[in-house]
């Protein structure tokens, strides 16, 4: 479904992603692990076209989408949920959800997706009229995720959704991600919580200073020293 080949990207002169190749197949949940600053978010932004790759290729459903405009990439079925619970604080929960479907013209589709979102996150239904800025951290994370789903993605790029959540909520969030996978959605999950993310995932990649240093199944990644090494010094 998604194929990233020898991707290089950065900001100005500084290379941050130094030749990353990875794949996500239909229906798979794949995690991209690595320490703070390894370049995980930059990989996701390069896939979305918000950071223009210096070289390398991104293919989605057989088509080259490298550096295409972000709305086009969203329209093709990839949605990026950035780290840091970005919600529109002054708007209500429901208005936030509507904004997630800004590319969807058909009101019937918007309504049915909204129903699905409320089914998945009953707390959001209870708070649908409440201003997003007044939600708890965990609820804002749910809203950011639900808003992403409103675009009707085929592939979801999730950037450290567990960041700043209490341990109990982290468990709930990961259960929700597992349920999304069961609906057939493909997910590329970026996380620093390597063990918990791998517990959900079909496969994983480990990124260290802009390079993939290991790839494999949970068992393969948890055995040996790779993970510990990757988290030692970025
Ligand atoms: N907008 C930016 N401008 C310049 N440097 C950036 C920018 N965003 C990230 N970086 C740098 O790129 C490196 C990788 O960042 P990032 O991809 O956010 O890592 P991660 O998501 O793995 O924590 C870091 O050294 C960071 O300081
Ligand atoms: Mg990041």
C-alpha cells in the first residue's frame, strides 16, 4: 500500500532523514520506533508532502506521490494525526470533527462518519457541544484521532498519540488503535513507547538518527540489543 524508498529529507542544510525505506501493506499496523529527535515526525511529514523530500520516492496504492501537495495526498486516502493533540480550541467537538471532513462534499457521508466516530469514542458524543480547548488531554487526543478519521483514510499516520497521557489512558488509546486496525484500516504508528506499540503491531522499524537500524516482527525487535541501542543516543 505505502512504499517509501531511500527517502532523504531535512530542514535547510541539515539532513534529518538519511535514506529511509519502509512499507505498510493493506490492513497492517506497522510501528516506527525511535528516540526523541530520531526523525520520526519528519518521515511522516515527508510522506504527507508538508516537508518536501530531497530525494527518494513515496508510493501509495501504486502511484508516485512524492512531494505532492498535502490536500491531494489526503484526498488519495492518507491522513496524518500530528503529535501534540492539535485541536481547534475555540471550536466545539462537533465542529472539530466537521473540519476533519473538509474535503468531503457529501453531507450524508459526513454524517455517517460522524456517527462512526461517536461510536468509537462515546466520550466525544457526550461532549459534542463542548469547546475542544476545555477537554482533558486524553479527550483531546481522542478528538484529534477522530477528526483524522473523518477524512475517511485508507492509511492513518499516527504521530506519538500516547505523548503526555496518563498510563491508564495510554492503554485505552492503544486498544482503540487496535480496533481501527480490525476495521481494515492500515496504520503507521510512530511511538517512543516501543514495547507497548510493538504489542499491537504486525511489524516494526527502528529509526536512529535518520536511518532505519532494524526491522522485523515484535519478537525479532525485542530480542537482542537493537531497541536499547536505538534509544540510547537518539
Ligand atoms: N521545523 C524544523 N526546522 C528545523 N529543524 C527541525 C524542524 N523539525 C524538526 N527538526 C529537527 O529534526 C530532527 C528530527 O526531528 P523529528 O523528526 O521531529 O524527530 P522525532 O519525531 O523522531 O522526535 C531534530 O533534530 C529536530 O530538531
Ligand atoms: Mg516527533
